[in-house]
C-alpha cells in the first residue's frame, strides 16, 4: 500500500515516521516544494529502520508528483501553520491557494486516491478540496476530530489520574478554538460516565482546555503541534488502508446529517477502505444541537470567504 504525504514539515514528517514505524504502509512518498527537504526527511526516517525494525520504503521528492503515482491515500499537510496569538482561520488566505493546486496535482497521478486533509483551516480546506475536484464525498476526509478527541481524552485522563486508553470521548463540530464540541455527556471511564467521578466545574475546564488545545501548544512551541497531529493522521490512514472500520470523528461533507447541508464538519464516521463508509448520526441533546448549529454557521461563513480568495 502506498501513501503520499504532501508537505514534509513538522506534521507531514511525523506522520511519515509513525506510518513507517508502525508498518501501516509498504511505501511512503514525502513531497515538498523546498528543494531537498523531503529527500532529507525521508532519508533520516529510513535510517531508523534497523533500530526500530520496520521495512516501509520512504522516499522524498521535491515537487515531483510523478513519484506519487497510484497512491492509495494522499495526506495534505502543505501550508503554513499558525503562530502564537493567531487563529487557524487566519491561515486561509495563503493555504487555500496551496491546497487547491496540490489536490489538482495529486489527482493527475492518483485519480482513485483517498485524500486526507490536514492543512488549516481544515474544515474549509476539506470543503475546498471536495468542491474543486468534484470527487465523491467518501474520498475526502478532514483530520481534526480525532486529534481533538485525543486531547479531550488526555485532559480527562489527567483530571481522573487514570490512563487515557481507559477513557473514551469524542469531539465533534468544527476544528476551531470556538467551534469544537467535546461531548462531555457521553465521555466515559471504562463505560462509566465521567460525571460519576468529576465535578461539573472540572468537566467544564476539561472541555475548555480541549477547545484551545491547539492554541495552548502553539503558545508553548511558537508554532503549532506535530506529534499528536502526525499520530492522529497515521491512525486515520491505518483505518483506511487496513479497512478497520473504526469510528473516528472526521470532517466530512454532510447532506442532512445533524440537520446540516453543504459543509464539511466533524462528525463520527466509519472509516474503511472506501474512505468515509458511514456517518453516525447520534442523538444530541438540545444544548449539543444548538452548539452544533452554531459551529456549522461559523464553518459556513469561513467557506464563504473562499469565493473572494480564489476569485
Ligand atoms: N488538522 C489538524 O488537526 C492539524 C494539526 C496540525 C497542523 N495542521 C496544519 O497543517 C499544516 C502544516 O503544519 P506544519 O506544522 O507541518 O507546518 P510546517 O511549516 O512545518 O510544514 C509545512 C510544509 O509545507 C510545505 N509546503 C508549502 N507549500 C507547499 C506546496 N505548494 N507543495 C508542497 N509543499 C508545500 C512547506 O515547505 C513546509 O515544509 C498547517 O496548515 C497547520 O495549521 C493541522
Ligand atoms: O492548532 C493549530 O493551529 C494546529 C492544529 O489544528 C492543532 O489543533 O494542533
């Protein structure tokens, strides 16, 4: 199985590293516009093979899309990350043009591929990729909800002082500081509602920390995060390539689900070899429904901005 990752920066290279290390794909192509950069990252990753014991072939190329031919999955991480104090939405002006040209190039060589969108603002970049290529909606998947859910589970694990893998929880809605919706009501510690262990006040703080999880890391690091984002992409790619049919919150095109239409937004999906195989339309309570509607409005407004940027 072949995976291409466009953008060999922090997230792209970490994702290539995790995919190789875990043997998720037999071949990984890293592509970047910076001369020699992807080649260097690929060689560095390949030199881990004998120490960590993987056999994935990793190659790096400078803007040569012919080497990406027949990729089963293409991950798009090309574009600029935010700096402290910025929102993801402020990246739209530069990233929209990059994403549009990248997806056009990808499809010339891999017309049947599944695209995983990472570049921010991710929900709008996913929508842009869908609309500009005309690909069927099952083949464009935005990565955000899985990362936000990992952060939610981490903050819950810290509050409970219990391992994150014993905690389940999901974040839906937009991948933005004010648009994501941690589903606290449904989070559990080995099936037991977390509300049996944590006060309402603590749970509110966990949700608030989750929502600004990316901004917190950007403040600490000076650029946005990459370890958890890279691992989240690899988890998603694994579910596609190995047809695992995991339920993962992803940004996908909705047609009536959750009362919304014509946007890409984070909802629980079954992810398998055909990409998005099903959207799980769970029953939200009135408060969650209102939050989802507000989140969808914000995502829709951001999509509108594409018209003037790409005009
Ligand atoms: N969806 C998410 O959950 C999530 C998580 C983390 C980061 N991100 C986003 O992912 C993007 C990348 O973040 P990063 O930290 O890896 O940034 P980075 O600056 O480390 O890497 C981006 C890379 O893209 C390359 N690039 C730019 N234009 C290109 C083009 N036209 N073709 C090929 N390569 C190109 C750059 O040369 C650079 O190496 C950002 O937009 C960031 O906001 C999203
Ligand atoms: O926070 C960012 O800008 C990057 C990414 O979307 C994240 O959540 O880590």
